[in-house]
């Protein structure tokens, strides 16, 4: 069914229906209109309810897929995301992530105290969503250690 039928209980009359139809049908002409309308509306509402439940289930299942758990601990190196763009700077060329910072204190699972590595006297508090963890480098063995 159409959305107009769900809302108004009847199909909308469009201008082309008025132009090309010989006689416009009114619902008063049909005495069994209400008897036919009630089952059609009930069937339509059942269909709408099923589709809404399916959409809600899809939304719940898709939110778990895109969500990432950040594992940030004290001592980790992070960048701080600051979305403020300076005047006369394009978004493309502006630095959104500042740092590197080191996590020094954990107030809660989501709030951290960070200090700038270049200037440890500068401390900030930041939410976990604004922090981007720097992956640790893999240290490869040197050639001297490999040779016998």
C-alpha cells in the first residue's frame, strides 16, 4: 500500500486521474466501503509493524559492527583530535590531530589526563572518543643478531 493510504485510509486523487477518468468515483457511492476498508487497513498496519520491527532489528545489529572498543592504558602514546579549524585554513589542510601526548592518569573508563610529550607541563583532560592511539612499532631484529 501507499503511505497516503496508510494515513488517510484511501488512495489520493492525482490530477491525471481527474483528466483521464470518465467519472470520478467517490467513496459514498459504495455502501460497503467501510466494510472493505477496515480489513485492508488492519492488514496494512500489520505489514507496517512487521517492517518497523525488521528495521529496528537491522539497526540494532548494525550498531555493534561499526563500534570499536579503544584499549587505552596509562603510558600509551595518543593524538588528541581537535576539530576546530583555524581562520583562513581549509579543512583539508588543517591539522585535526594534535600531539603526540602520553596518557598519565585515568579518571574513569572514558576520561583521561594527557600530557604533551614535547612539553610535559601542558596537561589536558580528554574523552576517549577524542583520543587516537598510536600503534607501537614492531622492532625487527638487527642483522648482527641473525648472523651466526
